[in-house]
């Protein structure tokens, strides 16, 4: 395996989450959907940015898991 074949998964996670967040923010429907499954800790303030960022990271994590499973 050469250095070109090594995947920086943390960098990919950032890039995927950034794109997911952009997509989520592109429509009111997507933003609403992202907030449906939001989980908060006790006494944690409920905010849309927090919900949307968590959902975007969850999407990135799910995609990376699938990519790793598929050996891509």
C-alpha cells in the first residue's frame, strides 16, 4: 500500500459532515427532519445549529462505516 492509498478518515469525516450540513440547511424540510431525532443531555439548551451539526456528523459516520465495510 502506498501513501496515496491511505485514507485520512478524520479528514473525510469532516468533509462529508460539511457537505451533509450544507444539504440539511438547503431546505426547511431537511432542517425539520434533522431535528426530529435530536437527543439532548439534561439541562442542555435545544438549538437548531446543535441539532443540525449532530445530524450531519451522524450522516458522515454512517457513510464512512458503509465505505469501510465496502472496502472503498
